[in-house]
C-alpha cells in the first residue's frame, strides 16, 4: 500500500502550467507570474537514518532549478517529516505534513518569520497553493498559485 507522501510525490510529477499571484501587504503591490514547471522524481531511497525519502527536481524553463529532499519521520504512516530546499547551494529546512494524499502543509520558521504553504490537489491534474508569510506575527505577503498538469497524448 502506498503511503500518503509517496502518493503526493507521484502526483506532483509532470509538466505544469502555473499562474501565481503575489501580494505584498507592506508595499501594497502585487505581481503575476506565469510559469511552466517540470517536476521529476530523481530518487526514492533511504536518505538519512533509514528514513523514507524522495528527491524531486523542480525546473522552470530557462530560469531556475530547485531540489527538494523529502524525509519522512518515523511515525507509522510516514505522512510528516522534514523538507530540504536546495537552490544555488543554499539549503533551507522546512517541516511538512501530508493530510490524505491530496493536501500538503509546509512550514518554515526562524526567529521572526513564519512561512506557511498549503497545497491541494483538486484533481490529479489540478493543484492550488496558498502561501502566507508572517513577520513578527503580522501578515507581510500572500501568494495564490493554480497549476494544471499538461497531459501528453
């Protein structure tokens, strides 16, 4: 039987057309980005301390490549753990929790900033993400992203 994290990762694979709206509460400005993103599973193996792990690459056309390393914690359903985001040799560590197979919550916290992202698979080919950033307990930014998986025939 597949675990929630495994189902979520496999659902994420593919080429996605995405539209992202970012609103900055501090400057009261917004920006809209249209992205083509290719997500591929690079590895499924024990990453650290015999934990279930997945390494995914997110690549935007002519832009950037980000590696995500998901390491499940030792709980029985393997639905939570740590996520390492690697971009230009900078590593940020997040925590994640998969609720069912279609909902992922990712958080990053340092001394003053709380980053929380919620990703929902509405359908195997449609996902929505909501991201909020708080600084000193005040909302500073919000981001809404919709993505549609491109089906090759």
